[in-house]
C-alpha cells in the first residue's frame, strides 16, 4: 500500500462519518493555516480512529 499525499487524504471518507468529516475539516485547517509535525501526528491518530 502506498502512502497518500495530503491532497488525496482530504478526500478520503469512511468509518464514522460525522467524526471523520471533522477530522477532514481539521486537515483543511492545518493545510490552510499550517501545523507542526506533532499536530499532524495527532491528526493521523484521529484519522486512524474515526476514518
């Protein structure tokens, strides 16, 4: 399995729809406003949990 690019991850949905949508919205905000690696690490954990 290959690693997804950030632009691809923004369009992946699954799992628990409402929570996953919130995780995706967070990715949009991180992309727009910038985020440190630790924030992206937390985002990955949320993505794994809810999407």
